[in-house]
């Protein structure tokens, strides 16, 4: 289950792909509802976005603590120090942003004087009597800016994985698809 010096165990691989799928879906979902005109239809979609967002956020938090406990395995192939540092910085930023997104989303709801529920199950009650405009604008700015930043980093990250697989022909992508045998 746990990671080894050469690669990732089953738990890391499952968490990586579950959070990756959830985050990419949530970014697309958020951008679609962000572009919708205000109205009851949009409000209903926002409820669904919030519910899935809290669930994906919980998974991202588990994954962050799992990575903190396991540390990162070393590079899978010959890599320059600069490239290894850039990859590490990108991975850390991805881990942090996957947690900042649901937290800023929850702050957006709280400062809008709305409760947070997961498909009707209460997670946070309504904490404010009315909307706090300045705090809500800040939370909205963080949520939207980090959403774009995360989308950009994911593109860089996927290009990096493809470069390792297609040009360097090292096991970087393969070791995130299934656990490598221990030699
Ligand atoms: C997995 C984490 C999440 C991701 C990747 C994500 C992504 C996004 C994106 C990209 C947008 C569009 C940008 C914008 O217009 O602000 C958005 C909007 C929004 N998100 Fe999230 N979100 C997540 C979780 C949450 C959570 C947990 C909540 C609340 C509990 C939430 C509440 C909202 C709200 C209220 C909007 C604004 C919709 C509008 O009024 O246009 N999000 N989200
Ligand atoms: C098609 C999409 C994706 C591909 C092909 C991919 C590929 C990979 C590969 C090959 C690694 C291992 C790097 C190494 O060996 O050092 C990795 C690690 C990682 N990826 Fe992705 N990834 C994708 C999507 C995502 C997304 C959407 C996120 C986050 C939002 C993400 C976050 C991470 C993180 C944080 C790591 C470090 C290891 C860990 O904590 O799981 N990846 N990815």
C-alpha cells in the first residue's frame, strides 16, 4: 500500500487519479456555472457544485496528509536538479491548491450568509446574518484565481508527464499507473 523509494503504492495511485478526476471535473463545472445567468437554475447547479466540492475537498485533504506522511519518491529517471526542483514545486502547489479550492469555496458560501450542505446533509450552518461584501469578494477572488492557477498548473503537469513518457522514455508515467515491482 505505502510508497517505496522507486515509486508509488496502490493508495497513492488511487488517490492521485480520484482527486485528479474530481478536480478537473470541478474546474469545468465551476467555469460552466460561473458563465450561467443568475436565476433559480443557476442556484440549483451551485448547490450540486458545493456538494461535490466538499466531497472532492475531503478526498484532497486525505491525499495531502497521506503525501505528508509518505514524502515524495525520488525521480523515476535521470533528471537535472532544476527539473527535479520544478517538478517538486509543481506537485506541492497542486497538493496545496486542491485544498485551497474547497476551503475558499466554503468561505465564499459562509460570507454570502449561506449554509454548506452535501446533498442536504449539513456541513456548516449559516454563520452570518447577512452577506459580508468585502470578505465575500476576497473569497470569490481566491476561488476564481486559484481555479485558473490550478488549471494552468495541471496543463504544465500533464505536459511534463507526457514529456517523460514520450521523449525521455522513463517510467515516470508508468509508475503512476500501476505499482512498479520491487527489485
Ligand atoms: C474541489 C474543489 C472546487 C473547485 C476545483 C471549484 C472550482 C470552481 C470554479 C473554477 C469556479 C468558477 C470561478 C468563479 O466564477 O468563481 C467556481 C465557482 C463557484 N464555486 Fe467552486 N470549486 C470547488 C469547490 C467549491 C466548494 C466546496 C464550494 C462551496 C461550498 C464552492 C462554491 C462555488 C461558488 C458559490 C461558485 C460561484 C458560482 C457563481 O456564482 O458564478 N466551490 N468553483
Ligand atoms: C491526465 C492527467 C494527469 C497525468 C497524466 C498525471 C501524471 C502524473 C504522474 C506521472 C505523476 C508522478 C510524477 C513522479 O513520478 O514524480 C504525478 C504525480 C502527481 N500528480 Fe498528476 N497527473 C495528472 C493529473 C493530475 C491532477 C489533475 C492533479 C491535481 C489536481 C495532479 C497532481 C499530482 C500530484 C500532487 C503528484 C505528486 C504525487 C502525489 O502526491 O500523488 N495530477 N501525476
